[in-house]
């Protein structure tokens, strides 16, 4: 499994906009084969928000991001005050 994390900072008072963006993003990916889940998080005290998307394979993640990244960047840029931090990680699942 693979994870993509995106973190961005906004001007104060943008929680509602960040939540709307999360809702639109989830609607866009929820039916994609290989999508395993997503978590959205944020700290309105320091105006930092983010997402952690989980994908079945790196190939699925890459294909979806190739198609959706321009739209995601455009949406993020409307509320972010600096370029977002984007990271991709391979997920370790304990073998217990």
C-alpha cells in the first residue's frame, strides 16, 4: 500500500474552505479502483491543513495523481499562502 501526504498553510479563517476542498477531493476519488481511504486533518490555530490518501499500489497512485494533480494544485493554491508540501510513502503493515 502507498500513501500520499499533502500539507498546506492558509491565511487565518480558511477552515471552511479547507473542509469544502476535502469534500470535493473525496467525491472525486472515492470510486477509483485501488483507492483504500483518506484522512483529512488540520490545525485551525496555526492554519495548517492536510490529507493522507491511501492507495493499493504505487502505479494506481501515480496514474491518479497524473490525472488529478493539476486540479488538486489549483484548488489548494486558491487558499494556500505558500506551496504545499507533498510526500509519497510506502506503507508498512505489521505482520502480527
